[in-house]
C-alpha cells in the first residue's frame, strides 16, 4: 500500500533533504524511522528536495509498505523514532497513482528576513538577518516581472540538473510584518537555489544598490553571473505543496512557520 505523509522540519542541523552516505539528512532520518515502524526497509519520495539549512512546514513524502496500520499509527509511530527537529504532521493512505513529486501541481515557499541590527538568539536558524533599509514597493515591482512562464536561467544554480530552466511562477508577494520581511512565492516547480537567488537579487533592488530596470534586464539576459548573490538558507521554508483534489490530502490552516501571523 502507498502512504503519504506531511512533514515539517528545521533544517539547520542537516545537509539538506536528500539522502547522503556520510552526512545527516532529513531523508535519512525519515527512512530510518519509517523502516522501524514498518519493520521493513523503506525508501521514500518527496515533493521537493530542500537544501542544507532550509526548513519546511509543508513537505510531502510517500512510501510503499506491506505493513498496514491506521493513519494515526503512522504519525505516532514515526514521530516516536524521529529527532525533535523533524515531525510527521499528517498521514493518509493514497492510491498507487499518487507520487509526492510528480503528482504535485505547485510548490510554495516563504523566505523570512529579520530586518534588525542585532541577530536573534531564539530564531537563529529560523530567519536570515539583513540589516539596512529595504523598499518593499520597489522589490514588489521588480518581482512582478517574473510572474508567468519564463526561462529562469538567471536564477539557476550551477549544479542544477534540470533538463529545462523554464518554470511558471504563479505569484510573488513581498510584505513586512513588524521587524520581518516576508517573500512568499509559488510556482509549478523550482530550480536549484531558485528562490534564494531571486531573493538575493530583489534585496539589491530593495536597498537601492540596483534598480528595477536592472532586475528586468538581468532576468531577460538569462545569465546567472549577472544576478545578485544567493540569499542565506536559514530563512527559507517550503510551506505548501498543491495536489489534485482527487487525492484528498489534508490542508494546513496555518502554512507557517507557526510564529508568523
């Protein structure tokens, strides 16, 4: 049978999601815990492989098992064998046609900046710290230019293995909540480091190092070397993955992180 799980995690202590032979990863910890619960070797698939230091409140995985138990049993059993910074939030028996990655229609990320002079103690791995003044309206004006289907080569990491750099961005919303600046972006899929590269370039517009016109010209040039720096990983969250209604997967009321309004 095929089981889908909702997963949240703080990625600061891990070398990314994808399993690695010598480093601690989210996938490695999940497969270890699930193998104990299912009493068989489990290999899972995920909606999106997040980088080292990146967090998630809405990651989705699936795996196949011969060991049946109620959905609640998979939640409680797996959480009992996971470290405290990884948790299963829901479980659902799904049809064999479901695939955490290939059935997904959209992914949504939030990148959260604490815009203060001094670094925090409690949220040191939950936000990225950027000092100075940032113009939200200028950044939003620049971001609106990338909405729709485009070639995102300007924001593609050198190690990205995707066959195509074309992606469709559904929306980009930038707003301030107190001392936090939030970048909320959804697309059908993302290239490696794409969100962090977009944010890094938008920040240079926000602090007026570069102009909105520069951002547009850089994007159209399809050259990563012309774009801004890659934003830090700690403020990035995978908050939601959209699937067809036929799979009847749970939806979170609060997309997270939980300390955001």
